[in-house]
C-alpha cells in the first residue's frame, strides 16, 4: 500500500481526482441548493470542504513549497467562488464564508504537512524508487 504513495500513475490519478473535486466544489457553491442550515452551521461545511481540498493536494504534491502554493490557490479559488456567488441570482456573497474557506484551507494545509513529514517522507527511502 505504501508503494502507491510513490507511483507516478497514482500521483496523476490523485491530481485528476483533485481537479474533478474542484468542479464539484464549484457546482456546490454556485448551483441552487434546496438545503437550509440552522444558524451559521454552514461555516463548518465551508471549513471542512476547503480543508479537504487543501489536504487532498498531498496525494500528488510532495514538496512543502508546492503544497503552500496549492493552499494559497485553494484560498484564492474559495474567495473567488464566494464573489461569484454574488453574480448568480439565487446565491449571495458572505465574507464570513470566505473566511471559513480560508481557515479551512490553512488547516488542511497544516494537516497535509504533518502527513508529508511524518508519513510520506519517512517511507520515501524504502519506496521512493518505485517502478512505474
């Protein structure tokens, strides 16, 4: 199972799934949803969604600098999606949602770094030269 961490094909699959997940995130934030949430409980959803997106980048990106760039891109895209909600008639921009997106992305990035340093990097000497 650990060998999959270093298989270039697995990294490409993870990158493709991450890109497809972004399409799902955009659809979820821009399409009308008939779901009402009590109070501000949707903030937890924003936090978890963007945390998962930032964390998911560790599946194909193994450099801290790359992960940081992808985390910043996650924050930027989350903020852009919030502004885009203001352009559709059935959604509204809320700054607090953009903040929840950004904080979630930072938490996901921190979790990705922990996995990178404590799981992936220690396994690299054993499996880093995995056959394609």
